[in-house]
């Protein structure tokens, strides 16, 4: 991504620079934009972020490449890109996950200068296609487990990931999709970011705390590291045969 053009917009190069910029004025509203070069939605949202920086000169806009600056990402619990954190000084005002330009523009308008914005946000430049969460309120534990096992056995190979194979939302999900494609392994996927019950339930059911999770014939194989090792030694092809 090219360096931001606006004087109030900065490409973060180090944790030290990040802290210096953030601490220079603790009354200033800051927008932390966590992105990745491989994530297609980030290309659209970069335009939105740059437009917001132009519209609101008081705003401090910080572009943070999430995987390069993992220390900063981990401190804000960034699990997918794009993700936006709105701060005043070190105080959290808003958190927006996904390419939701409407929510982002409304949040900045609300926090940066409510009097001058009159509550009217800039029209969105793009829109998220994220599905609403389901199954979060009425399922019993037994019903959830039945649903999880149904999802795990819907095909021989099932990948529970963040995003989709064409639009992954974390680096590990992107890499494991590439690995499976390189191995010419057909698989179906489930985006765990669309269903918090599935996300938390799989962690417990499979006793595996992170994603992606690769399921073969209804059983957990593991995450990226294990799948990569199995691909390298030929065990993965044997398993899916």
C-alpha cells in the first residue's frame, strides 16, 4: 500500500513510532486501521480511510500492516483484517471489524466533531457482505453440538476459517487455503466470523483454541502448522484419499 498522502495520516513503521504518534496529543481522536496487502477488502477501505483523513484534519489516521506489526496487532486483539480501532488518547471509543464503510464513517463523524457533523455521516464508499450471526441465543448445548457435528461432516474435507477462500480475513486462513489448493484437495469452508456460537463451540468441542481448523472425515486434523507438516511428508494426501 502506498504511503498515505495526508499530513494527518501515517504509515506505521515501528512500535516506537506508533506510540510517539499516539501519545503526542491525548485529546485527539485517532483511527487505527489494521490492514494486509493480500486482503481485497482492504484496498477498498484504504480509500475510505484516506477520504476520512482528508475530511477531518483533526483526525490522526494510522495505517498498521497487521502481520508486519504483530506486537501492535496483538495488543489490540486483532483477529482479522480490515479492523478499525477509534481512540481518544488511549481510551477506546469504537471498534469495527470488516469492510463496513458506513459504520466507520458514522463512528468518525460521531467522535471527531459531533457539533459540525450534525450527526450526518459521509455516504459509504463500500459495503460489507458479512452475514449476520446466527444461533447465538436459543440453542441448548446439545443442539449446538449436533449442529457443529453436522457442519464438520457436511463434506469429506471442511475448513473452518476466517473469511472465505476468495476473501480470507487472516493470514493463516489465506495460507491454508493456498496449501489445500496447491495439493488439489477439494474442500468446503465455513466462515467462523459469521457465527460466534460456532466459533466458540468448535474451540470447546475440538479442544483447539485457534482458527483455521481443518476437519477431515469429521475429525479435527489441526491448524496451519500441522496441515503444512502433513502436506510436506505426504500424510495429508493419504488422509483425504
